[in-house]
């Protein structure tokens, strides 16, 4: 499937393998573009596509090497970009048609000066049809489209939160408005409109080809102001710039942020939606990977453009593709002959599903359609969401949650549920399946349920009770192991409770579930269970990559009392040095230290100062010693306390 086909099967399979170390699969090593380029040059092949001179090819190889090593100085970086783009003058079309050349230009165009970008705009305008369908030119065209849409709409955006506190409002606005000239902004705006209308007019041809289909999606994202789709990660920046807050949208969150765009952009988006919905083959589009990916982007695009078009598209998909009115469950027909049943069984065995797929609506027969259904759940308003739930999911949640490829759709359904009364029947339907869900490894469903219980403030006690029952720790003597069993997502009879002070595998979903339970309105059982662990057992949990985040929930949880935090601090007495020495333990150490009282902080620092040499000899221990000024504490406790108070006042 394509890049925009968010939540791809590959990433989901990877998630499952990560949580089950016994099932980890060997993953083929990715080819290195730069090393391959050098190999081709040695053979006398200057990349695929159009031919460029050997001198220019080697020049581009050197540029890629420089980019890969990283250029921290902004002036040096801009000088490199300017020099390379200047070097391409007069050869633009030939270079962007070459495999290596297009890669370099694609990376550098976002940093180009207005003059260089406008030069490339003029060049590509001469032969749009060929460039759009070309294997290599299309990448540069997509990059140019994204850059131009950003420059054309930058003046419409609100400033980043980071700069709001530092720069006065009027000054910020002036700086932002003056970044590019009005003429350049106008040229970028006109280029986006021209490409978009060209793609719209050729939509019937462009939808079916991989290169042009990708361009249609890029156009839709630019016109609607989409930065990232759910599940989509930002591209790796080869200049090694920090991505900062633009890290993508985490799982179990349904908030998609859009850039502000002008009205003429949204009008074209609406036209895309209206034209596609009139196609006679529209009902078949969800069942092909490429066209499904396009419809997913279209749904997110029209969401920011027009509510009526969004509603029309989702209803049409629901009634004609996902669960048509004439669809009848094959499993409900008792008159099907044995031959048909045996064929269905064979099909299900091939798919690896533990349930009859014939009992499910057509949408669940195709992975491409399932991904589109997930997009519809993200985009749909409350009434449409209810209709999707009623036609596709109701009385089938337990069945879907235990299927390897379909449980993600159940997660998206729960994630996007905004009504308490609607969530409760979902919860009641899935409760009896907890054990089956856990045994088949689809534990993301339990995470989605826990998050929904917390978000909607519903069924929290029942969730903990059902989880206790599945983990087999409902009896009084076994309840103290609840937190450990939750972290491992294994029942009590499969865990050796005498070896909890030794390192063990912590399930990422188990850690998230425990953190969420600690944020519930009544997290007493979870807190008591965590605090019943010895200091050594706590050290094992907090030194783990996934377990260390439990400290966040304990130290910042709204319903975790001060006494519980005090008890945690006391439990770890004598183990703070070991905690500070490890990579993930040092992270937990920071959380616990910040949540401690001034008296407790002094006690912790005293413990660290006893063997400060050991701390300074470790990479992570050194960071802790520097951050909390261990040297000053050793010289004078009063001076350290005074400095801490002063720093706290400055923060406030």
C-alpha cells in the first residue's frame, strides 16, 4: 500500500512483533540510496532516467554525503542549497528526470530562495503532462507543490506556541509577513492553483497511475492544509534538523490539525469530492489499494473544506460500498450447501482468521476498504459515526476484535467514540472477549478501551475488574501482583512471582494500560499494587524502556494522592543511585525527584553524593549530577537549597 494509506499492515505487524519477542520476524535490511548511487557510478551507470554527465553525477553524490553528515550552521546550509541550485541552471529538466538528480533537488527545494523556486516553476510549467507521470520528475513536482502551498499560506497561520512568549505580537506579525515578498507569495499561490486545476481536469486519467495518483493526493493535502494524516510520520530530515513537535499523530488520538488555507483552495477540494462521487465506478474504489489511499486523503481534505460534501461522501461509501442495503450475511442462510461452506472454511484458513468472514459486511473482506473505513471513523460527525457503528460493527465487535487484521478497526471505532451512552454497549460487548483478545495478541483493543474509559469517565471500575479476572488476581492475596501482571499482560499462573527482582519483558500495551488506570478517578487498586513492590522490584520496572513511564503516571496523576507519592519516594530509598545510572531509570528519577518535597529532595541528593564518582563515571548519571547540581550540594547544602528556590521562582 502507498504512503498515505495510514496505519498500514506492515506497521501494525511490526507493532505486534515488538510486543511478542518470540514472534519477531527477520526484516529485510533497507537499501542505502547513497551507497547504491556510488556502485552505479563505478559501473558507468549514472542513475536511471535521463542521462547526466559523470562530473555532475559525482557532484551530486558529494552533496548527498555532505547532507547526510549534517550541517548545523544555517548560513552554511543555505550556501550549499544556493550553490547546488545555481549549478543546475539551464539543465533543470534533465536533472530532475535523473534518479540521483531528482533526489537532490527534492531535498533542497524546501530551502530554496524565491528566485530559485520561481525558476523551477517556470521550467516545470512548460511540460506538465510528461513531468506528472514521470517516475522521477514527479517527486520534485510534489515537493515544489508542498513548498509553494506553505509559502502561499504562511501569512494566514497563527504563530508557533514556542515563539508566542518570546516575541511581542505586533513584531511577530511583521516578521512573518515580511518573510517573502507579496509577488513571490502570489506566484506560489498561482502555481498551486494551476497544478491543482490541471490535476482536477485530468482526474479520470490520473487516478489509475501510481505516480499521478500520488500527485492527486499531494494536491488534496496542500489545498486542504493537511500536515500529517493519522499514523503518518514526518519524513526524515537529512539536514538533521530537530523535528520538534511535528512527530506525527500518536495512536489512540483523533485530532488532526490543519493549516489555514484561502477560500479558492477549499473550493477546488470540494470540486474533487463532487466529481469523484459522481463516477459510476465510485462504489468499487474502496476495494483497491491505490484508489482507497486516494479516498482516505480526500475524506480528510473535505473535512476541512465542506461539511456537506464530507457527509455526502461518507454516506455514499457506507450505503454503496461498506455495507450496501442489498448485502445479506451468508452465515444467516441455512440453505447454503456443504460445498459452499467448505470453500468458505478453506478461505478463512488461508486468511488466518479465527472467524467466518462471510458473516461480516463487504468492507471487512478487503484490507484497502478497512483502511478507508478507519478514515471515515476519524472524519465522521456524531450522527454519521452512529450510522457506521450500527451498519458495520454492532454485534460484531467481539468477532472483529479477535481477528489479526481487523482489530485495528475496532480500536479506531473506540478511539473516535465521543458519546458515553454509545461507548457503554461497545464495552459490554467486548468484556466477555477480554481473555480471547489477550490470548490472540490483539491487546491494542484493551488499550483503546482503557483510553476511552478515561476519556469518557465511564466503566472505569468494570474495566479494572474484568482485567483482574483475566489476569487471575481477584483473590485478596493475588491482588498485590495486579500491576506486574498488567505490565506483562500475562495471567498469574504463567508468571513466577518469586523472580520479580530480575529483569523481565514488559509489554508496551501493558505499560500504557497501567498508566491509564493510574489516571482513572479511583486508581486505588493499581496504586496499592505498585507500592506493594519492594524497592528492588520497583527498580526493575522503572529501569525498563516501557516501565519507566509508570513513574509519570504516579508522579503527575490527578487522582494519585500525596501520601502515595511519599510512599514511592521512601520505597526507593537506597536505589536512587542505581536508578540514575541507567538510561530509562534516569528518566524516572527526574519525575520522582520533581514530585518530591524539599526535605525528600535533600535526602535523595545526600544518597547520590555518597558515591558521586560512580555517578559522574556514567553517561546518564553525569546528566543527572549536572542537572541537579550535585557538586554545589556536596560543597554547601544551604547554597544548593537557595539556588533551587531561586530557580523555582524564576520558572513561576
